[in-house]
């Protein structure tokens, strides 16, 4: 069983597990399936907008597919969530990614 299959199996018992959803999206990126990764990150952040770590990866995915405005918007949303969570490291990482695009 490959990693994606294992994560999907675990998600069958806990479909709202943000960590597993994030891991699944990263696995999709690894195999080059940007569309499934995008869908997974968007779904995750719709269900759990406080899962700050996914904003950076979703923003980078948007950058890679040429959606820079969506990337900037994603970084900004992530910065707001990071600020609310008092997560300065993530806030700074998102701010730097955003500034690189502007």
C-alpha cells in the first residue's frame, strides 16, 4: 500500500483530520497531481481555516500554476490566521512569500 492509500484509509475513519488532509495534499504534490492537491488544500482550509501550515503550501501551489493573485490572497488569509494564533514564525514565512510576488 502506498502513502496516499494509507492516508486515504486513515481518513475513512476520521475524514476531518486536518493533519491527514494536509499530508494527503502534500503527497499529491509529490506525484505531480496539482489539481487533487489544490482541491485537498481548499477543502481543508474551508473546514479548518485555522490550520495555518496549509496556507503557505496552497499559495506556492497557486504560484506554480500561474495563479499569482490567488497566491497573494492565500498568503494574506494565512497571515491573518497566523496573527490570530500568535504564530509569528508562520506569519513571517507567509509575509515573505507574499512580498516575493509583489
